[in-house]
C-alpha cells in the first residue's frame, strides 16, 4: 500500500527511521522490509544472530543500514543497538516494527501524524487482542503487563507489549539493564518515570499461524518479566512515587497542594479519613523496612488517596520512633505476660527490647489499631466540619 501525497510529504518532513530487529524470521522478513520501503528507506535492520536464510535475504538489501550480531543475544539488546545506531545517524524518532509479519507498515503514517500533534511522546501500537487467531497466552500476558505498568506509573494503557512503537530517541533513558523481551517493559516504564508521555494508538494486526514464528519462551521470559516488575514496583514505591509527590507539592506550593489535592480532592470524607487511618496503622505497625511498600500496596488495593496515606504514615518519623516503641511496649505489657517484665525507664537497652519482642509486636499492632481508629474518626469529623463550612461560605 503506497502512501498518498499528503502522507508522503509528512513522512519526508519528519526525521525518523524504522528499526527492524529480526531473528530467524526468513518466511516473513522480505515481505516486511518491502512493505516498509513503500514509506521510507530510512531502515535499520538488526540481525540478532539468525541461523536460517536471513543473511541471504539481507544481501538483497545492501543499500539499507544493517547490524549483524554474531550470535543471538536478545531482542532488547537488538533494539538498544538499533537505537544507538539511529542516534549516531542523527534521527529524532525511531519506529520499531517486528519482522514476524504481524504488523502493517501502512500504519507508519498514523504514528508520524500523531507525533506531529504530540511531539516527543512514546507511542505504542494498540492491538485488538480479541480478534481471531490471537494466542491466548499473548492476551493473558498483555493483561498482566498492563496491570503492572499502571501500578508502576499510574498510566492506563490497553497494550504494553506491542513491538510496533515510536520512540523519541533523545529523551528515553540512556542506560538500560535488560537484554531480552523484558526490555520493552523497562523502556516504557522508565520513560514514563522521566515524564515522557506514553500512550497507545490503534493499529492493525495479523496473526498468521502458518507464517508467524514467535521466540517468546513462556517460562524463561515470563520469569524475567516477573523479576523486572518486582524491581520496578519496589523502585516505584520507595523512590518514584515519593519523588513525584514532593515534586507536585513543591511545584504547586505546599499550602495550595494541601488544600486542593488533599482537603478538596474528589475523594469522599470517609475515604480520606480511611487513608489517614491506613497511614497511621502502617506507620506504627512493626513492619520496619516494608512500610512504604505495604502502604502503597494497600492504598492501591482499597483505592485510597496515596498522598494522604503517605503523609499520615509519618507518625513514625525518626524523632517520634522512641515514643512509638515506648507506647508499643507499654501497650503490650497489658496483654503479654512475662517472667521478667520490661521496666520502661532510662536503663532500658536494645537487648532488653529484643528479649521482649512478643510484647513489642503485640503492643504495636494493638496501638496501631487504636490510634488508626482514633485518627480516622477525628479526621472524619474535622473533614466533615470543613466541608460544611465551605458549603456555608459558598451559599
């Protein structure tokens, strides 16, 4: 399918190339390259150590830029080397397209047209995963990936695994840590963390069982993806989300941020007070080292305001820790009998506390529950009063 005149003018005026990573796709490679040539000759082919007739096929395209890996080292590494070459050649954008024949090069103008309206975005082709011949494992894997991408970035996408994408080359991270299929997750998550707009655009898709060859190994690659998501989630909870919180607060001004994003957010007073109760409970509970992870996990699970919950969890801020420990031990002494009860005075040592771990754990959980309910109830009453006062002022 040839581009029309207006499409061709748009393609010619945009500084982009197409990167084609390929590994043992000799049945479809020629058809894919020929279809791309209808739209641009700026093509970078990365042959990732193919052992079929790929080398012979590529001899017919000597005018195109080619990178040959002596052995197969993974799609992620192939894409990374393709990006590096594209940057060396001074391209601004790179479209990646798989060589298994599932994508239509006729969608390239759609990517280029969209990037004119939203420059410097990272675009991912969104496939119709419900159509005929789509493997069930692909549909499940995409749903799984979409869930974790939203958890890690807060961005909802319909397709996070499509290989048909457009990357803003000079904005995406400069260093990566993965080399296989999981790279395509790492790059979009970390790009989103950098503030790059990541969005889907609809594309056509063809799954032909007779020609398509997939090199995805369910156990090995799914394990790698799961490990990567674990690392990304921990990083998101411990660094990215707190960082974004303080950036938003600083940009807006802490007073304005508190009033607009917390007191006047769209959440009900009950959900706001529930978030405060959650934060207090997690902050006092004996989950040292896991408090932030647990906080954001439960806040997401119960759809509570993460900002409010995070602020409330700071009841365990370092200066308050001695009081939290003292209160926990005191509370625990009413419920846990001990042959040598802990005397809470200036002579208490860390070793004494370790010997009374059960007293501390039980006490901290009870104290956390009591204070969480107390703070939650008080905050609900105050928020209700604040809302009533605002309504009165408006009328």
